C-alpha cells in the first residue's frame, strides 16, 4: 500500500507502513491501532444488542449486525495470532515460527465481508435496487450450499422461485431481465461477489431523415441519446474500484495478494519460501489492513441507525474518534 499522506490524518495511522521506522515499532503500531478499532467495533456491537433489540428482529438489520460481529471476531483472531505468533515444539525445544503471511487468510475473510456488506447496504441508491441486490444475494447463498440433486427438491425450487419472483416484480428487475434471469436460474452456477446497477448511455438517432435532423432527447430531457438501467457482476478481486476508488491503483493487487497466501498456489508458496528469516516490519501489515477494513465497515454500519455518527462521542476521546475515522478512510473514498 502506498503511503499517501494527508496532513488531516493523524501521523499514527501511517506508522505500520512507514518504512523508516524500526520493524518492532511498525508492529507495535499495528497492534495499537487494532486494539482501538476492536474496542470501538465491540462498543457498537454491544450498543446494538442492548438498545436496538426491536430493530434486530428485522431481517436485513439483523444480517447487517451479523456482518459486523463476524468481522470483529475474525479480526480478533488476526490480532491474537499477530501478537502471539506461532510456537512450535521439537524434542523439548521451543521454536518461534516466523511467517509474515500467517494472518492473510483472516484478512482476506474480513475484506470479503466488507465487499459484500458494501454492495448490500451502501452501494444501492434506491430501495428497489436494494431489494433486487438482496434477493440476488440470497439466491446465490442458497445455490452455493446445494449440489445438483438438491436443485431437484420442490421446496428448494419453490423458495428460489419466490426470490426470483421478488426480483422480477420490480421495474429494475424487468429492465435487466435477461441477465438476472440467466444468473439466478436454478441450473446455472453461481459466481462469487455481488451485482451492481448502473446507467448505460445509448445514442438515439432522430426519426427525421437528413443530415440536419434533430436528435431525440435523452430520458432526462437534455442532450443526445438516452440512458437505461443495466447490471454487472462484481467479483471480489474487482470490488476495489468501488470501495477504494480508481485512483488507488495499488489496491488492484490486494485481493490477489491475499488469495495467493490463502490457497495452495505456486507463486504464494514460493513467496513463502523466499520470505525473510527475520521480521522486517511486514508481519503487522495484514492486521493493519484488517483494522482499516473493519473500521470502514463499522462506519458504513453506523449509517444504518439514527445518529450513528454520534455513537462514540460520550465514551471515546476526540483523538480516538479521529484516528478511527482516519483508518476507515485511508484506503477508500466512500
């Protein structure tokens, strides 16, 4: 990740990626930032359980809360493993295993939860769009748990059929019928990630012949052509453009980097073998990324509740709040 410094962001949030600092200091900073983010995310979780019991009975809010809880617990595992490391015993002797990639799988899981949360709860611009994305996600979730034989089950067919019906009962679902019908069909495989709607511009020719013909107005009433709704599938390795902005070119390799150290991939295993035998300051980077992702999701979650942006005011200092907000925005533009 590039050290894109911003004078408005506290210096401490850049320490884990500051190559001028000693490896021990970089790791210590990663742990300190992680502790703060965990403390604040836990504060939100407990506040929701205590004060939003009625709202938790609503399906989507309950799922949103589950996203935050699972991400926090995964991040806690990342923190513990980063802090304590891995200890091996051989013939009565203790060996501290050095592996700078040991928490990559956990960070990857946190990232994937952030991606899905974003496309379910933050990216949709209208209630109709939110409904279609929600039902598409539920269909994909159910299909991922089943094999071919399960798809023959009448109960399964009925349940997925109802979800498809919900999609195509909307104007947006019908405008994008061809793609959505193909992607949600029982016999077709699922794809990881989610979907995103956008407006597609279509040039429109005049009904009047001749070189000086007036163009038909767009749907908005100005200019040439018209726009219509369209939808695309967005995989996890493509989602960075939505979450972090196209200007963050260095994020392009992020998911691939997380993945090659989570799967038995040749390049990942060769990098594992070639890693430095001692800590050079990179051991805390996966935890640092996880802290940024968790802070980002927590900020998005707080948008779902009234006065959510005020939740930290009474129990945290302004400095802590400033650091938390800075972490949640270091890698994104939303």
